[in-house]
């Protein structure tokens, strides 16, 4: 019976440490994908502003309450707008963010190709 109790306590400790590690991984992943509205050039993960610290605490609470990443992203997007996300969803309002780099790449490639051809002639 004593061995059973020791084993049970051991399993509980292992389970709680694994759970904390998973929560910490999820917390870090979410904070790295959010833009600090104060610093604007940093992620919430990298920033040490009051705003970033409050968002970190909020995310921690939401994870402890059992909310998943999508629910947390949706909450923050509804509260602060889509600009808080480093990777916004593809929609009518963000299509230019996704298409513009491809367009610039193609135009730049065409210009370089034309310059290369005209210099050969």
C-alpha cells in the first residue's frame, strides 16, 4: 500500500510538470506571434513594456482556464484588431499583405531579366 501511494505521488508530480511544460510552450508560441502595440517592432515575447507584460499575464490565465490558441487569438484580435497578429488571416482586408510581396518579387525579377537582356545586346 505504501509503495502504491509513493507511485501515485510520483505520477502526479510527473503529470503536473509535463502539463506546465506544455502550457509554457503554448504560451511562448502565442506571445511570439503577437505584436506589441507599444513597441510595434517587437513581439509580445521580446517586449518588456507594461502592455506586453499584461498580455503575457492574460494569456497565462486563459491557458490555465483551458482556452486553446485559436480562442486566445480570436479574443485578442477582437479586442485590439488584426494588427496585433504577426500572421493575419487571409481575408478581403489583408489580401494585399499576402499578394504584395509576390507581386514585388515578380516585378523585380522581370526588371532584372530585362536589364540583363538589354546589356547583352
